[in-house]
């Protein structure tokens, strides 16, 4: 018998679920006889405890961990020292003293506790997995003694560098160290001297290396590039459809170099023909090659403020694989005939040879759409197609909106750097009609290919987005209600259209950015999987990533599997079974590398935004409260820079109200809640800590909800009340009153 499973089944039953079971009780219930069976029982219980499924109370009774408020998740440490444990069910605050030597990104097991005010905290009980290995910091030299100062907050930990004398380092040398032993004192060794702390580019390179993102490619990868030609050869054209005479354009940003998608649109009877041509990267990056192995490890290109760390070497990403203008390139084409309702009525997927007619930018296409005479005169041969592209894009978008696709339309900041890498401005990224057109076309191609590989039962990876957890959605509904928006729907059986409707109701209001971002945070994270379970946010049953194989490895997998099983017609069951197992593993790898890249990009943005604000300390800005916690409020400025107003920097004493997610002043009654407009002064900023601190301006002048309601009621009453008729006073009476 499987004692471990029996123990779990018994504990999960309604009879014992909340009562706990002792070892003696288990012996009795399972009829454990003899020393050997007892050893098996203890082994099973110990394993369940090690796996964080069971916990014991003070009386040595076993319980399901979740029943006693235990959670398992990833610890995220804030630069100020506190942290949060992120789990599938929610997020729990952890104060500095409750981390039990856990570090940022460690997987931890923690016990949660609730307080009378409705708030909750977590205490780390056990560290399950160490995920902080690379640490970036600075060597400081004082009185002839060298020591290591980490960039990130390690709370009460200290560092001992075991190989300091092996490197020629000076004061303010930036280094990468690797932790070799964990504890209150972290033992580490220098892996690499990055450069001088204040040299241009060293700060961003440090963040990349901290996330294990290496800008340089190994020599064995570079050596393989010598076997790849710079241009398309005659032998490369075999088995490909010649599309070189078609009107095909790429549309990207001005600074893009890796052009992996091109489009052409033409009218057909009752609709349009959309051809999406994607760089045929899998033709050059073959299985078993060093280039492929390196691409798999990288998983994605990383885009930070002043550079791109490509998934593939520039020779490929900017060269033979890039759909550069007016040169022949190998492509994988998805041809779709789409009717006026946005439905694909027929499609073809095939390898092709293309020659793009123009390398267009979003700016230029937006000008054509706006009717700019100079731009239209420059591209007269594109005017009709751009008109058709706009019409087809609207058809595709209308269909997707009808399905319930959620358009979060979140604001994104762009940091402008000078030649020395110093931030000179932070602006909002503009997203015009041309950007939306290309987004619509790429989504359409991704959906079409996903349905195809699913129907063909080809081993592949899919882009999936699961339905959000009911608990998280309940939290969102509560916040939305506080901000004055009613959610229509059942969080237990949620549909994308319900989320779409709420955002639509809030469109063009000051609260929209906060509401949109908060809803986005409540969503499950999109990821890659070998099973096509659908995409909630896009309201699609089938979805994959096919359109960016230069910068995303999942797209490269999809191309490779299409070539192997659809175009080449492979039917070997053994190879297919092997590929099915491999794509399961590859999907996890692609999801992990994507998350790591996003974190690196976010860290660089935070660092550069904080560096920009270092020059604006003492200045005042309007902002909106984007988040409220028991330790303070986060305020976001119009340019997306976010900073913390810590409770210690508030004049009044504030209590945190869990139900309303707000801070309430004891003396003033002032209510600080999400979506509220405020004025803040920049109190401090640090590029090294990647943080900005604000202070509220005129805190006492901020009206509480009670005051606002009273003012609104008085105004309403005044409007409803009919004015009394009073006779005019004579000049004599007026002078008499004035003297009094």
C-alpha cells in the first residue's frame, strides 16, 4: 500500500481536515503493525512535511499546510528592506525581521497571520530554493582595506569575498560576485570585474550580468557563423514560393535593425487577402548547432535603454535573417483570406522567397494615414495598400473586441539617454494607428498558425493565458468599487468581455491607468505551454507565437516543427514522441527566460528613471496614487515614474484599512486611496537603489472622502433649495448695517 497517499487522502477528508492527526492516530487509523511499517509511516509523514504539504502544530499533530495559513511562493525584497511573497493566490507582506535570512527571488515557505484591522503579514519559515546567486556590487577601499558593497539591499547579511587578492581592483570598481555559501554571512567570490562604477554603460551592463544576461557570444557560436552565407543562394530557393514581385513592406520603429515580419494586403471578393511574411530563421539555425544551443539558453532578445542583447548574433539578427529592404530573403509565409466579419475563410502556410519593397516606419505610415502631403508624395505606390491595411485592421479588431479581447492600453515610459548614457528625459511611448495595425496582423497570423498546428497535431509550443484566480479578481472588484466602478459578472466564471467592459467604462478618466494596471496585475501571467489551452486576455481558443523568430525562441520552435512535420511531412512516431517531450521542457525554459528578461528590462528602467529624478529633488509634480500599502502609498507621475510616500514621511498618523485598501488619518480623517490625484515633492532618488521617494504636498489640504461627500451633499442641497425672495434694502439701511 502507498502509505504516503493514504496519509494525504485521510488528511484531506472532511472528517480530519481541520482537526489534525497525530502519529499515534495515524498508526491506529492505518493499522500500522511492526517496526518496518512504522518506519514507512514516519518516512511518508516526513516527506509530506519536507514537501510543505503537511505542517505540525505545537502538539505534534499533522495538518494540511494551507489549513494553518502556510503559503509557498517567491520572495521579492524591496530596496527599503521589506518584501512580498508572491503566490498563485495572492501576495503577502513580509517585514525585514521576518525574512529568516531569505534573499530576493528565493522560493520560501511561510506562515501568514492576520490582524484585527484586516491586514495580514507573512513570516518566512523555510527557504526552499535559493535563486540569488549572482550579485553586483562595488569594491570600496578604506584605510587600505577592501570590502564589497552590494547594489541591492541584503538587509542584515554581510559579505566575505574569498578571492579579493586574485583581482586588481580599486575603489569603486564594479564587480560581479557569485555566492558560494549562504548564511547571515554570505561567502562569495569575484567572477568578473565589470569596470569603473561611473564609466558610461557600466551601470546597465551590471544589471544585465546580475540577471545572467551575457551580451557577448561564445567563440564556438561565432565560428559557426562562417558557414552561413551573407545572401540568399540559388539552392536556398528550392521548394519555396517566389513572392519577390509582390508589394511587401516592413513596418517597425526607426531604430529597429532585426526586421522579422513583413506584410502585404490586397482586396478580394467579400474581404481582403493578408500575407504575413516571417523571417525563416529555422532554415539557418539548425537543431544540434552551437547557435541553436545558445539561442535556447538565452530564450529571448533583451531590450534595455541603450542597447539590445540579441538572442542571435547580429550577423543573423541584423543580416541574413533580417527582412532588409530590396534584397531577397527566405521567409515563412502565412496567407489568409479574411471576410468582412474578420473570419479567416481560407489560408496557406508555406516557405517563400520575398524582397520587401520598402522599409517603412510607424511614423511614416501614421503620417500617410493622417494624409500628410509630403509623406504621401514620397510613397505614392503604397497609398492604396495602406488604406486597405487600415480597413482590414479595423475588421480584425472589431471581431476580436466582439469576442471580448481585453485592451489594457497601459502607459509605458521611455527613458531618453544622451551619448554618455545619462537620462535627459522620460516620456510616454506613443502608440499610433500603424502600431495597432501591425499588432492586429501579427495576432491574426499567430491565431491562424496555432489552429493549424493544433489541427495537424504537430508538437509545438503555444502562448497561453489562463483565467485569473477568483481571489485576485475579488480583490480587483473591491478596488474597482472603491474607485466608483461596478464590475458586472461572476468572478468564479469570468469571461474576458466582462473585464473589457469595465475598462471601457473607465476609459478617458483619471482613474483608468490605475484601474487598468491593477487589473493587469490580477491576471495570470501569460506563458508558454505544450498544450493549447487558449488565451484569456485575447479571448482566443488557439494562440501561439510565430511572428518573431529572430528575437523569441518559442517562435523558432513553431517554425521548426512546421517545417519538420507539415512542410517536409515527417511521420516517424518515435521522433514525434521525442519532440513532444522536448517541447514541454522547452516551454518552461522559454517562460523562465522571458520572465528574467522582463525583470532585467524593468530594473534598468527603474534605475534610469531614478537617476533622472536625482536632478529633480525638491521639485513638485502632480500624480495619482497607484497603490496603497500599510507602509505607505505609491504615486505615479504622468511620465510613469513611480515613487513611494512612506508613512514615516506623512504628517498625520495613518491606519491601514484592508477592506477599502486605503490609509486613513487619525487626526484629519484624510483618506488616501488608489486613483486619487495628489501633489508630491521629490524627497530623494537613488539610481543605485533604483528607487524614488516622494512627500505629499499640502497633506492637510487633501480632502477626505467624508469631506468630499459633505461638500457634494451641500452643493446638491443648495441647488435643490429654492432661493427665498428678500426685499431690497435701502441705502440708508445698508449704511446703518455697515456702521454696526
